[in-house]
């Protein structure tokens, strides 16, 4: 009896291609990425890739839109039920956690780098505008605070791209540091765990709430 192979729905296949393309474009950018490499990573043929996305630029634009939507969804979830500055603070914290996804972070930076192309510039502007409007609507805060939120977000993007939290120097002391791992307490080490200075207190956070620069 011959076993019938179940075909993956086109929507699922499209998402699989976007996941594969995300890694390739994040590493190499629009100009340096090959659709052949994307197809190979996705486990499909290059002709089938072009059935889903007619051009390499179309694939990149789909990723840019997906990136903005992910940040927007993160903000919406973080701000739910919170007023004004509490909502903005929660959105900043959620964005900081989102930056742990280095692939997503680098894709953002590649989108900005590709803005010399008019279509990509227009799509990136549109996505940024929607994210800005969403932040204003979710928080209801004055324009100046929204500016600060996005300005600090760009600084956070650049810092994360350079992995500045791993640099223990005075000029990087403003960066949020990874939480220390809990001390292992065995029979011979029953004393209190050594605790370093707090990294999220007033001394390590500027007046502006951390935000995105997507």
C-alpha cells in the first residue's frame, strides 16, 4: 500500500520561507543574500521560492513588514490594561527582551541600511509611522515623551548590535546587564551568595523610557 505524502499548505510554506529568509537577510543584508541560499535553508527549490515571492526584494519587504508587526504586537500585549507612563515602561521592558532575539535585531538594522532603495524606504517609513501611532494611542503621552522613547530605542538597538552589555567599562555602564545567575549553594558553601550592584535601578537608567527603533 502506497503511503500518501501530505502536502504542506501554502501559508505554512510561506511562513517557513520567511523564517529561513530572516536568518539569511539578517546576516547578509539585501544585497548580500542569495535566494538560492534561502531556498536551500527552507528546503524548497528556487523556482518554488519565486512562486511564493516573485522577487528577492518582495521577500525582503515581507520580512520588514513582519518585523514591524511583531514589535507592534509586543507593545500591544505589554501595555494592556496599563495607563500612560506605566504602559510606556512596560513596552520598553518588553522591547528590551525582544532584543534578545539577535536575528530580529539585525534584520531591523539591515532594513535601515537598505533604505537607499525607494520601495524599501517607503515600506520602512510606513512601518515606523504605524508603530509610532500605536505607541501614542496605547500611552496617550505627550509627543516629547514618544520622541524620547524612540530615541532611546535606537540607542538600545545599536548597543545590542555591538553587544555592549557584555563590555564592562564606564562608557557602557548605562546598558542593562544580563541578570546574574543564582549562586550554587552546596554543603561547603552555605554562606550568603555575593550580590553585585543592581543594574536596573535609578543609577543605570536615563530619564527616557527605553523604547524601540524598529
